[in-house]
C-alpha cells in the first residue's frame, strides 16, 4: 500500500491553484495577483515540476483528485500553508 507524501505549497502556489480551478487565464491570474504574466508562467512551471505534472490541466486534475475543490478548502489549506496529498 503506497504511503502518502506530504507536499508543502507556498501561499502563492495555493493562490495559483485556486485561480486555475476557477479556469482563469494566465493574464487574469496575473492581474488578480498583481504580478506579471511571465511570473505566472514561471511559478506554474515550478509547480508542475514540484507535483510532477506536465500541464496546467495536470495541476487542476491533481488538485481536484486531492480534494482541493471548494473555497472553504482553499482557505483552510491557504491558512495552514500545506497540503497533504
């Protein structure tokens, strides 16, 4: 039986995941977080590497598979600064 792996996400990564779940474009995410489009691209590239996914859709699928689906959960996870997958 596989053991769970604890993955710690930064507050910024959690914000990015939350915006991706809402199906927002990189441009909209950048505007909402007051960062550049290229910063969004770079941070998502790092996040994909961190969770071993090859696309933005992979990040969303990973998040949904691990219960990261509601605003309440996003707030809870954001507050704790970690997400156990």
